[in-house]
């Protein structure tokens, strides 16, 4: 066992130092590499075995030794052997790959969410605290990070080879992937889906920091407004609080605490309120009419950017009461009804 671990570490370090293999810089990387080397091993063994048999049979049954062909009856044991062994290998690979797939694409409940917007030809990362990055991503070690990604134009593919992370970034739909970085350092970000003329320039860097350094970076890099705070301002400026204020006479459903719940729609179906649902309900409200409400909400398709949608979704996710919504509505009404007598200043 000790020898195998030594050989494994030697192989990894040799491949890494020879620039033939990415570093293992996340918790999932060793599991992905183990499956990769298992597939590589059985491929090499199969290649050598088949090649050896072909070479051996070509020598043993060549024309000089057997000028007249002979009928060779099949062997049930041999046929069962070359059927069962590959079947077992395929099943092992399938189960192993399925377990790894669900591990990669099922983020832990305590994962820190970071939004990534892909566009020709750049990556934009948005942290919950309001930090914004272009072709860069800062994350701490020892904490699971969930990336919620979407494209603003064409298909992209977000890849961090050292983390063994790769996920398609699709227009009009959120996709997620997660990782937990283990080693401080700088790692490459690539787009692995051809997306236009400057596809090769759509690159960036992940900077992995110790938790203390990351905390310092967040304090120094904040824009002063979190995504939820930006969403609150957008919510009020677009007049959403006129209908979604939680009052008894409100024309829209109450949004306080709605995230994570199930809504009953007018067609009788139920919908889980998650990030994707909220985004689609803003852009295509006629397809998500809550039971008991009229289909009066206009579409905001083409009127709000992906960044704005992210801000609105973050605000609704953190909305636990309607106090601030009603407060902003009252303030807006006061501004509209302010006196306009000569010399008066409208607030």
C-alpha cells in the first residue's frame, strides 16, 4: 500500500512538473484523476492484450504452418469470459462516473454562491458582497464555492483544469458547478466552447487565497453595495413594489420568504421558486401566473441585463418581510405628493 502511494505521488508530480497534467488543486481533483487513470489503465491493458493475441495468432496460424484452413469450434467458457469481463468493467466505470458526476454537480448546502456571466469575449464574476471581477475570480481555501453561470450571448464553456471543473454556460438558463480549492495560488480559466473570433482570448485567472487574505480582499474590493442592495434599488426604480408589497390589496403575489417555497400556478401545477424560476418569471411572467392573481405583469425581456436580473434575484432571495418594500413605496408616494407652492423644494 505504501509503495502504491509513493508511485502515485511520483506519477502526479512528474506529470505536473513536465506540464503534461494539470495540478490537483481542489477536493474533487483526486477523484476525477483516479477515474481517468483507471480508464487509461484498462485501455492500455486491453490494447496490449489484443495486440499480443493478434501478433501471436498471426505467427502461430500463418499460412506456412497451416496451408489448409481448419474449422475451430467455439468455446462457451471463452465467449463468456470475454463478455463478462468487459461488461463488469463497463458497469464499474458507469457507477464510478455517475457517483463522480453527482458529486461534482451537487453543491453542498453551505456553499458560497458566486455568479458568472459569460459574454463575447470575457468572464464577469459577481460576488454576493458586491465585488465585481473581469476575467478573474478570487476564492478562499477550505470553503465550497458554487458558481451560478449564464451567457449573455452565445454558448460558452467555463473550465478550470486544475480544479477539474468544466461546465457549459448557456444563454437564457442558469447552470451550476462547485469546487473547493485546497492550495493557494493562481490557476487558469478557459472557455472550451468555440464562441467566435476571439474565443482563444476568453481566458482568466482564479486566485486562491487563505481565508484571512480573502476576507481582506473582499473588504478592499467592495463597491459599497451588495448584489441584494443593488437589486432593492432596481426593484423600487422599476416600480415592482407597487404590486409586490405584501398588502391585502396588492395586485401581485407576496415575495417575502417566497424563495425556496412551492407556488401553485393558475394551471394547477406547482413550481419550486429557485434562481431559475425567479429569472424566468421576470422575463416571461405570462408563463408563471400565481394562482389567485391576474396576468397583468408586463414582460421585462430586453429591458434588463443579466447583471440586473442577478441583482433582482439576490434581493428576492434575501427578502424575509415587506417592511423595506412598503417603506420605499411610501417614500415614492410622498415624493409624488409633495407641495409645489412657490418657493417650496420638492424632496
